[in-house]
C-alpha cells in the first residue's frame, strides 16, 4: 500500500544505488548529443548521405526530443515514473541499435527520430525520480551535484568516446554503445521506488495543449536549425519562428482554461523554478559555443584528430565535476541558489571571453585550457543548483512535467543559441574573406584566419549573453537558503512503496 499524501513517505534505502542507474541513463542521453556529431562525417561517407541531408541526422533527434519533452513528462506523471523510465531506456537503446545497423539514410533518420522520442520520455522520468528520491537537503545537494556534473560534462565525454570509437572501431559503435549502458541501467527496476500514478492520471490528456505545445516547439526548433543554413532573414525561418511563437502563445492561453493542463502554469510561475529554467536555457548558449567552435578550431585550424580533440576537452569535464560534485554539493544546502548560479554564469562568461583573442597560432595551453577550466567550473556551479531547484516546491503530481520543462529549456536554449552563434560566425567569416575571394587570393592560412575571426565574434556574443543572464538570474532567483526543515518541501515526494 502507498502512503497518503499528508504523511512522510519512507526513505528509499537504495536511493544511492538508484542514483547510479539514473546517472547512467542521463549520461546516455547527454553522450548522444556530441558523440553522433563526431561520427557524422564517417556515417555520411559510408551511407552516401549528401551534404544537404546530413544535418537531418542531428535535426531528426533534436526535433523529436525537444518537441515531445512536455508530453513525456506528463506521461511519466500519469503512468508512473519507474515504468516510464524503463520504457524510455529500452526504447532508446533499441532505437540506437537500429541506427547502428542502418543500411541507408532513411533507416538512420527514423532511428534518430525514435531516439529523440524515447529520450523525451526518459529524461524527465530520470530527473523526477531523482527529485522525489532525495528530500533531505544535504543528500539532495550531493545527488544533484552528481547529476548536474553529468548534465554539464557528459558532452565532453561524448567527444572523447566518439573519437575513440570512430577512429579505432567504426562510426556505428557511436550508436551501439548505448545498448550496454542501457542493459546495466535496466537493473534500476529493482532499486527505484515504485511510485503511484498521479491522482486522476488515467483520465484523458490535455489534447489541445499537447497539439499546440508539440507543434509550437517543432516550429521553433526546426526554424532555428534551418537558420544555420538559410539565415535568419529567410522567409522559411521567419515563418517557422513566427508560427512557433503564435502556437506557444495559444498553448499558454489554453493551459489557463483547461481543468487538467499539460503544463500547469504554477510550475513555471514560481520565481525560483522559473529562474532555474532560465539559467539552464541561457547557460547552454555558452556551453554549445564552447563545444561547437572549439571543436572546429581544434580540428580544422589546429589539425587535431577527433580523438585528440575529445581528450582536449577533458579538463573542462574535470572542472565541471569539481564544481558540481564538489563545491556545489557542499554549498547548495548552505547558501541561496543565486549565490552559486549568478557567479557561475559570470565565470562561464569570463571563460568564453578568454577565447575572443584566439588566432590560428594560439597554443592549447595558453589559449584554450584556461577558458575550458573557467567555463567548466562556472557551468558546474550553474547546473547543480539549477537542476535541484527546477523541482523546488513542486506538487507530487507535477514532478514529471517540472523535470520536462527544465529539459525543454535546455533543448530550446541550445537550438536557438547554436543557430544564432553559428550564423554570426559564418557571416563574419564570409565578410572577412570577401575581398580575398573577389581577388582570388584565398590561401589555406587566410581561410583559417577567417574561421577564427568568425569564432571570435561568436564568443563575444556568447560571453555577453552569459553575463546578462547572470544579472537577470541574480535579480529573479530570490529563494532563501534551504534549511533542514524545508528539505521535504524542496520537492514534495510522491507517495511510494519499495518493491
């Protein structure tokens, strides 16, 4: 029997082992964001994918993932988080195996879309399970420090692993690698709490809200992905973004009037949770700028191999772990969240700013490493408390949708940030090389200088965005320091029984 809502549920004695499996699932999702980027050139050559179609290997995943997250979070609330976690885990691994065995572009594309759909179920289920398993402030801080470190640093691990697998095995193993991870994580069935579906969860979904949210998010994510190749002034891009904004505005109006909304506005109206979503969404602008442009800088300008490039990102991962799993875990129970998040954003802004003077002759130790350490440390300070407070004070029946919202913020922020910064970099490079192109005197060295000039302009904007985000989050996130008595309120746990 489950316990009633007004009593304190039993603490799961296997919660730390559960954290291991939840962390593995989160690592699998985060790895996929970067590991496939490393595998893409080899996959393109092997399957005969055209340059115009190759972006769809990435876009198919981000479209499905970003647009279905809110629905995935609500499914987890209505059907049970443990069940949703296992379905998402098995589905993601199956889709990964299908992609690894793909005989052609069509099958690979379908597999990537399926990966995104199952990730949209798995990600919010994982975060909400973590939120309801750890309620004591000090334990919660440690758990979210580890989870935040995985969320912020897993991408760099994906670059290393992708480089090793592609160079020494085959690009297909960048997809197959998810299968053994999922097999291990599937044992979580025996240690995760058996949660009850939300009251009334077997009733009908908010279908108008689902349709408006999914179509609006698809329009925004797809519009941003098209902006990278067609430009922001393209009729297609402006039309998609305008349509997305209109649909999402209609979604908000709909959610105010329905009896059982897909996204109850109380979830995002809270200043602490809203600020956490904002911090995550804006911080990935800096993270994506670091990964995207430094990857190109090290491979196309410095001539590093894929594996060496991945290894070069490891100091950044170490800094994330030190900040999120070390300092952040110790300070989250002792200080207000903005004391960590705002300085973390400023540190990340300073780290990105260090990359502005890069030139083709800059050394890794002097030009790249200090920036990696600052950005990594700053992102660790941002992600750990932001993931923690994304479910701050949430009602039990809303834990899944609150978790989905922070993942949606990350996806939308990454899509918009990547498209915007890539457009800035590409246009700057084009302008820099235009005179030489007209005079037909472009040399390989000049081409590298043009690329770096574009990267520098993108780093300027990324640094400004991160600094401005620090100010906004510092003003909005007014939550006081948590106390032991407030611990159970940080994320109201579901009634559970252990089985």
